[in-house]
């Protein structure tokens, strides 16, 4: 296991040589993850209600008595799941019934820059905004959440998030399990103490983690399934926690899709590491032999040289009934994926936490290429529709789930661990472990203007680990 840079440098000496920091460093050198306390697994799972994306009206509001505090619907669970077909034009409306500003970002969708929910695009308390854009993405599961500077992490933690499901002809042909056999699951960690959100310095380093798991807004749920195949679509909607999902009896799952839709071919996996913002599309078979057994979706420990992954915990429980569900034979080809080439030159992004790497001070500890977010600055300028190769390097002891706006890209190479099954599909985010390097291939959007690139550990993002690239 790699040693963290913090350990290698000897944190004590480093801190005492640092005079111009305005933070209390004493609580920062013991960054550790918040431990999960497992629940009872007796509350039934619910699915967020499904609505047509086309003219949806989302009302951000305080939800009385809800665990998380805020919501896009009065029931206090997640926002509705917005469903549409590729190629349609949608006109969602946001009404802000909060007592503070907010906005909406359509995570994973390629939309014009003025529809993307940039950190400065504020819909003030009491105001509304009408969005309008064409759906250019493939069939897949995307999601929406606020992206307002200074409020993203808190508002998302307090419940402002929801799913987007796009369908298209290519996916329809596969006749994948649907209806009750298709289960979208949003996994989030929250605090049993309630909706309060006030990260300490240490929680800015690690990200704000909860001590209980919720699925679709329900703490530690249980779901009864029939004997057959289910399409299980997972979003890690947590602020900071990375999960290593697996089933409690270690059975094989079939990975059929990632952030940007279906893979070219199915992949057999037993576990899947997912950082905040990432999605996977899985087929899981429950059989006659499972009847009466207790099966769990788990997050298993994982080796990463950082502060996460030290605990294995249950996420939700499955019980298998005596009823027959459906059979499904997964085809050996799922979709056509054009492989993007690796260019000879790559643009570098180095992620650092300056308390380890340098002591230049400034407002943020989390930086990319030595900088914190600046709405007037572009790290690089690219041509609309051009190909590019970018290289990311993590020099910190924390996991950074990288997310890029405006496109879906492909992972070419990892230095630090082998390519993962999820690296074979279209992605808008990926996990960059401590010490790891990842090279990606991109085809830049034809939507000109500012696009964001940031860490989707939302506390890191708020702390400055975000920058912009310009498409012209
Ligand atoms: Cu889901 Cu820029 O974020
Ligand atoms: Cu995004
Ligand atoms: Cu980060």
C-alpha cells in the first residue's frame, strides 16, 4: 500500500514551518473517515416518482421534518426522476422557494453554457428560471443538483438532487429489464443528527461524510425482489464518500453501463469502486436458492493509501420472494462505442492540497495546477469538436473524484492500478486515488464558452478544487 505524502513529508515539521495560514491546523493532521453505523434495514425502499423531463417544474423548498431538510418535492425524498428520449428538447423550470439562492446543473448532459448552472448563475430566493436545451446525450442515467458557488455542497447534502433517465433506440433494442425490474438507486451518506451542515477543517480535508447510509433518501432500506434478473442503476450521490459496492455473498454482477450509457460489451464484476457523481448500470440475478436468505448491497473496504475505504458496511438489504420474476440473457454486444485516440501530447492537471505540497496560503487548500477556482481564468483553451488528451495526477493523500462538464470522455490509462471495468465506458467522472495518474481522451463539445472541471468531493470543490477550460 502506498504511503500518503503527508506521512512521507512528516506533517509535524511541515506545519511548524508554516506561519501564514489562517486555518487551525491542529485538527487537520488526523483526517479520517466518519464511520457508518448500520441501521435496521426494515424500512421499505421507495423509488422517486418519475416525471416527463419536457416541462417539469422543480421547486426547491425546505421540507419540514425531512431528514435532509431540503427537496424538490414536498415528500422530502429525492427530487423526481426526469425521463426523456435522446433528441428531445426539454424546458424544465426551476422555482426557488428557499430563503437563499440556488441553481440547477444537469450533471453529465451536454448543454449550452448558459444552461449548465455555472457557479455564478444564481436564481435568487423567490425567483424562477426557465431552462431550455436539446438532449444530445445517449441513453443513460444522469442527475441534477445545485451548482451555486458556496452553496453546492450544503444544498446537495440537504437533499437537492434527482435523477435523469434518457432512453434511445439503441438501448430499446436490448429490451433490458424494465418496470419493477429496473431500480434506480441513489446512495448517500448522511448524519443521524439531522440536516446540519457545518464542515470542520478536518471535514474540508476529507470531505463531509455521514454516519448513516440512505438509498433514495431512505435510511438503511430493504427491498423485496422476485426470482430473476434486475437492472440496478446506481448513483453515488454522496458529497465525499467513495464506495466499493459488492453483494454480501460476493456474487457476480454484470456491468452494462457507466456515466454516459451502455458499454460496448457486458463486463462481469464482483465489486465496483464509485466516487461521488459516478453511475453504474448493473444486471443482478436473484435465484430460487436465494429465497429466504438475507442479501445485502455492501460497500467493502478498499486499498487506496488515503483515509477512505477502511470500513466495510451494509448499504441496503434484499429479500427474495417465492415469486418468479423475469429471465434475461444479456447480449454479447450492447452498443457501438467509437474509441477516441490518444494524442501525442497531453495537457496536465495536478491535484494538490497545499498544506502538503507548498505553503503559499490563499483561500483554498485544495487546488488544481496550484490554483483555486477563478471565474475569470481559463486553464486551457480548446477548439470546439477537437480531440484532446488530458492527464490527471493526484499528489495528495485524499481521493479526488474528477468531473468534467460539457462532454463524456474515455479513460485511456491508469498509473497506480489497472484499468477498471468502469473505465471501458463513456465517463464524465472518475476516481483518482492518492498517488494515481489517469490519462483520458476527449472530444470537446461544440457548445462554446466556459466549461468546468472539478473535484466532485463537494467540500474540495467548494474549497477551490475547480477550474475552467474555454471552448472556442
Ligand atoms: Cu455534479 Cu460540476 O457537477
Ligand atoms: Cu457536472
Ligand atoms: Cu478532491
